[in-house]
C-alpha cells in the first residue's frame, strides 16, 4: 500500500504528514490510538 500524505497550511507554516500502514499489523489504527491514550493516562 502506498503511503498516505496529508498537507495542511496553518498560519504561515505548511505541515506535511506521511503515514505508512503495515498490512500484517495485529491491530488497526483506532485500537492502537486507544491503547496509547489509555497507557499514557495510567489506566
């Protein structure tokens, strides 16, 4: 799968974010973000 690239301009700065996805990942992005938030909050 090719990388996903997003470009946003906020004020005078342009941000370019590129994401790659592992087809063999054991969890999807929603599950991963939820896990990271919960682990960061100490739960």
